[in-house]
């Protein structure tokens, strides 16, 4: 970034330069420094699907959901236009759909998120039916990218709306690579942990371990030893322990994952490990500790729906009325006062704020 940023005033319309400035700032701590480049990229490269999407990497990091939604909707339209021109940019739609689902969920627009999933599935079915697609690179299309997004998007809707029973029903796609199937068991173990379904958690953890062993023996063996795999394993061990009722073990595993993730950064479209740690603490009736962890998670992943709501819950349970008002108010601001959401969390936040206002008067 120190090399790229000084070059920008000299070459303000160079799309590659702006692109790499965004990439160099694509982590929780540096994202604010990439905001100017993100907001300029639309004028520099307004038609390339991936270029139009790129500012979303910064907007998502900063919890700027409407800007994130705007650029990724524009990217999807650019992908469709590329297909009409018989260009290769059509493949960028699904990456943009991933960001769209996430941003809609964080801003309380669940129906829009579900509409994106339906549109994405329809597009995948369209491309799968095209002659010649079966000959495309399997790592990228028919047995790789398409199965990945078929399950990734529903997984995040289930987890982010805290539909634990729904998450347990998600099945891996037969024939998909093991690295694609892993995400299904990650989601199911988290859900089983929340529901305290210990047997289910152990079965799914065994399935996850078998798939990870297959990854180690395959072409993408590096994925099994990556930092993200280490973070994920700690998360899973934590939720299995929580399902078993072993709270201290759950906290220890999730804290290890959260600390590691804080050092290396998390994905833009991900659930923070530290937020999971806070969830366990809150459910274990340790609200003061939970509030501390939610605050730390929100510092790196601002304006997350569940982070804001549960921070408010933790503050309320800990007797910190000022913090509860702050987080419930922030949730309503991030979701346009819940204008597009039927989630009970919105009603609870409004109820608390109304009661709190009456009490102050």
C-alpha cells in the first residue's frame, strides 16, 4: 500500500492501480484506508463485472451495507451484460451474489437475501444446461464453483438468521469436492452446538474430519494446513464441546480461534470467531464477558446484525443500560429501523428502547 497509494494522484484513472490498492487494504485493520479507492473505482471501471464488485471488499469490511449492496447489484447486472456480449464476465455473478446475501442479511433484508439465492440457483441451472459447460475446468465450474455456491448461500441465510434446525437440514452435494463439502458440516456443527445436540455434533465432526483427510490427500492439500482451516477447526471443537455441555473447553477453543483470526484477518463474508465466543459466553449466562467479546468482534466486523443485537442483549443482562441502548439503536440504524425485516430481534430492540426511554423520563 505504501508503494501504490502515492502513485494514485499521478494515475487517477488507472483501474489496475485502484484494484490493487483495494486488495492491499482488504483486511479489518487497513480497510478504512481503502475507502477512497473503493468509492472511486466505479468511475474508473464502470462496466467490468469484477471491477464493479471490488469496492464491496472494503464496504463489507466497514459494515457499509447499502454501498456494498449497490456495487454488487451493479456487478451482477454487468455479469449479465457480459454474457449477452458472449464475454467471460458472467462467472463473476456468483461472487457478487455471495456479498449481496451477506449484506442483505446484515441490514435486515432477509427476503432480498433469499431472492438472491433463488436468482443464483436459476443462473447456475442455466449455465449447467449450456452445451460445452461439462467440458469446463471442474475445479471452477460444474463440480467446483456451482456446488460451492449452491450450499454456501443457504448456509449463511440459516446461520445468520439463527435457523439452527434449518442449518442441520442442509446436505452436501453428491460428487462435489471435499473442500466444498466441508462448509456444510461446519454449518451443521455450529447449529448442533447451539441446539445442544451432542450426538449430531459428534457425527458431523467425524464427517468433517473424514473430508479434511481427503483434502490432505488431494490436489488442494495446502487448504488443510491453512490458517483459515486452523481457525475453523477451533470453532468446530468449540461447538462440539458446547453441545456436550463443556463450557470451559468451548470457550478455550473459540478463544484460540478468535485470537488467531484477529492476527491474520477474517474473510469479508464470514461469521467472526470472536462473535461465536461471545455467543457461547452469553448462552452460558456470562453476559459481562460476552459483552467484552462482542465489542471486540464489532471493532473488526462493524454493523453485523447478530453482533449488534447480542451485544445489546449482553449489556442488558449485565445491567449496562447505556451500552444496551447504544447497540440496540445501532441495530435499528443499520437496518433502516427494521423496515424490511420480520426478525423478532428488531421487535425486541424497539421494545427495549421504548421501555428505556420511558424509564429515563
